């Protein structure tokens, strides 16, 4: 009877001829983890600043409401207090919305800067990995053809 060739052994030999370097994957993971850490920092910083603005806006509004809620001598004074509150609220809203826009602009600029730097890092890592793999494949091919 004929003996069936051991395909598993052949596959092991072929795969053994092409070494796998996990350093490239580790570098990619480290680069990604570092990018995620920096992006999280940008997001958390923006959230903190937004919370500060919201808190200040609330305190300002409550202070103005307190002035408006005080008892007045004349009925016309109530209308004036409402008008003053409305105009002050509109002015404060514009200021706070501008502050939120500044935070958003900074987040956008920081994110673009981080993505550009990460793209360069990832490109450099990929280029180095390809060069190293190419050298290793050539060496393995020479070794395989020498047998």
C-alpha cells in the first residue's frame, strides 16, 4: 500500500521557514494605546472645561433669578426686572456659547494634531515592519532553496 503524505508535517515545515515577528504587532498596539490615552485626555479636559462653563452659567442665571424674585414696590418694576433678566440672560448665553465654541475648536485642533502624529508613527512602524519582514522572507527563501 502507498503511504499518504503527512500534510501536517509539510505545513509545519513551510510555516517554520517563515518566522513571524510579533514585535511589529506589539509596537502597533503600544502606538494605538498611546494614541487612545492622548485622545482620552483631550476629551476629558474638554468635558471638565465644559462642566465648569455650565456650572458658572447656572450660578449666574440663579443669581439673576434671585434679583428678579425680590418683591417690588411698583408693578412696572416687575416688567423692568423681567426685561433686565431676559437681556442679561441673552448676553450671558452668547458669552458662554462662545466659550463652548473655543473648547470645541481646541479639541478639534488637538485631535487633528494627534492624528497627524499617530499617522506618522504608524507609517514609520509599518515601513520598518515591512522592511524587516522582507529581509526575513528573503533569508528564509534562500535557506529553503539551499536545501
